[in-house]
């Protein structure tokens, strides 16, 4: 894929948005439209149909806010002229089927009800989940089309799992049949305009907007050359940067995001970049020198925590949810996991792990200390894998060792508990086995909780909790003269409740450092 030159993409977007003929070829989008431009930013959509639909309902709303130039006045913020999807369009793999099921269908149900006849523009960058599908689904949603297509009225959701579709494709290949996919994944009222998975446009006077594709590992040579040429041609322009990985995640440097910035030859502090990113499923804004870093991964996937243990870290300017709420959620994790909130995978694994131990006890009548020791070692290694042992090894190792020992030697204690309720040998074995699985799962849930509470690992606990709340997006007002960008983050604590009110999560202003 070959990206458009910034001037060409800017002109194309201006045409789609209805710029007058005599200004359509202006230097920047705001100049072409002769007004401020509204941009909506959202990331990490398409995890769940209901949540995705709730997020769409949030994004189509208009809001009244205080005018940043005069607090006594109000400012109306309409739906954005441009919506930017900041990566990971659908989960777990952004195939055309999953994007259709989890984004296009629920969003179009909302967009049709709010269709005002205006044409808006959609831009996107891929995250790793988009790349897992080889950009096939991504291209069908975001790449510009040779002819204008109306969004399909098909709202049928395929219930066949990914493996089932794979088997269908293999069978079609074996039989020499064609595999027909959707030619386009279209959203009502939005027109795709980009030619590649990365892009650059002139947003306002002395303000460029870059969308970067880091692929599965890093920003490739073609992109580095593309953006370097743009920077050389417009050295004085400030940059709004959309990347799929945060430069800072959970208040500390994030290697993929840091590598992307390095590949582009940019720094937050010195270049004053406004970074818009997702991947981390919460809201967090931090200022770094002249630059501003905004994580807004609240598009519909599960919730990630705010850092709870933050001694020695620079506090953020705004976050949603905060550490107190995160702690309250984290404390629920062991009980939610043991009672099946995130499924029964851990229960099943522990059941298989304990089976040899109980079989040995049943056959020999011995307590099976060696088998318990082996079980403890296996559990410890599993905990190390979950905790990401490559970082903060010794602290995670100690916590894993304690958890592994508890899991490994639980059956002996479970036998003692079972004696209180069992009346025969079969009941004793059955109750002890069930107690062991229950308490072992509770121990594993406690381990995941402690990883988050102690700041050792930030993904596993709340991912297992699968909390649907704290959804949000960012609405930007790009000033016509390019002097500044005003931003507001709007969200809902419980998006699945019709009674839940929209909250103003954050408001900020990024001033153009080149002016």
C-alpha cells in the first residue's frame, strides 16, 4: 500500500466534507473548510456487541461545554467531521467477520437513527489485533474505494466461531470453490479516504496529523522515509500523532511506543507532540514538557487498571478510572474468577492438574507429598508465565512461589475439610477434589489481584474481570488558525445502563508549540 501525499489526502478529505470549490485546495483542512474542525478519537473497539453499541451511542451525541476562551459562555460540540479509530478495531482478531459482527452492525444500528445526511470521514490505524488478520478486515473498512458504496443493510451476525470459519475456508479451498468476503465494511455517513495503513494530512496552519502503523513489531523503512520527507518539507509544523501503542503505559515507558517515537525521530518533551493512542483500555493524560500524551482506549474492550502502586511515578493530569476505583475493582477479582465471571478455564486446568494427585491418593492411600511438590512446581511456573517474569523477576518469582506452594499442597488441607462433611471414602475424595479446585482457583485469583495491587503486572487481573464499564472517547476542536487544539473526554461509568449519565472525564488544551 502506498500512502497519499499530505496535500492530496487533505484535499480529498476537504472534498468529502463539502469544502467550497475555491478553497478545496487550501494548505490545510481548516483553511479549506474556513472553520474549526471537529475530530473524534476512539480506540480498541469491537470486543462486545452490546458495549460497542453503547459506545456508538455515546459518540453520536452533541455536547455543551464551557467555552475555553470564556468560562461564562457555552460551546456546542457536534459529532466530529472526522472519526479516527486508533487501533485494534475488533477482538480477538480483526477479521472482516469480527469487524462486521462487533463494530459495523452495532454502530450502524445507532448511526442510521442519527443520520443527518452529512458526509463525514473515517480514518484508522491498525493495532496488533488488526495485523493478526493480515490487515484484510482493516483494509475493507478504512481504505478508500474506487466507487461510492452504500452501507449494506445486512445486520446478520455470524455465530460461527473463528475455527468454524477457518474450517469452511479450508473446505472451500479443497473443493476448488470461491471464498466470498464482504467487499467493504461501511459505516453509515462515513467515507473512508486513506490509501494505506498509515497517512499524514495538513490539519490546520502549521499543524500536521500523522497516523502511524507500527505493524507487529516496528515502524518499517517505508514509513520512516515517508514521515521523514514530510518533516523535512515542514520543519516548523507541529504534529498530532496517532499511534497504536502508548509511549507511556501505566505511568512508565512502554517499549513499543517508545520505539515508534524513536523511529519517527520525535520526542514528547522537545517536539511538543500531541500523542493520541489506545491499546491500554482506560483514559490517562500526561504532560511532558511541551508535549501531551493521551491514552483513550475506551472504545469497547475490557477495562485496564490505573496504576495503584505509584510511589516514585509522575502523577497524571487526568485518568478514568482512578487508583481508588481500580483498587476496589481489583479486590473483586479473586471472587469473580472463582465464581466463573471469566469462565472456567482455571478451574478446568486445576482439575486436570489435581487429577493425578488424587488418583495416587485413591490408589495407594498415601498423602502424595511428591505429587503435591510436582503440582506446586507446575503451578509456580504457570504463575511466572502469567506474571511476565522477564520484568521485576524476583518479586514476581517470590509471589509465584508462594502461590504455587499453596496450590500444590492444598489437597492435603482439603482432605481435612472434607472429613467434616463426608460419610464415606467416595464422598471424602469427591469433596476434597472439589474443595481443592475451588480454593486453588481462589488462590490463583488472589495472585492475579496482587500482581495489580503491587504494581508488578497490569493486564491479567482486570482482563479476567472483564469489566464493561468506564467507556469513553475524545472530541477535539482544531482551531481554524492552528493556534491550539481543545480536547474533551466524554465517558460513561456503566455504558450498558440506559440511566447512566455522560460524564466529562477531562478537558485540556494543547497549544501549538510552533507558534
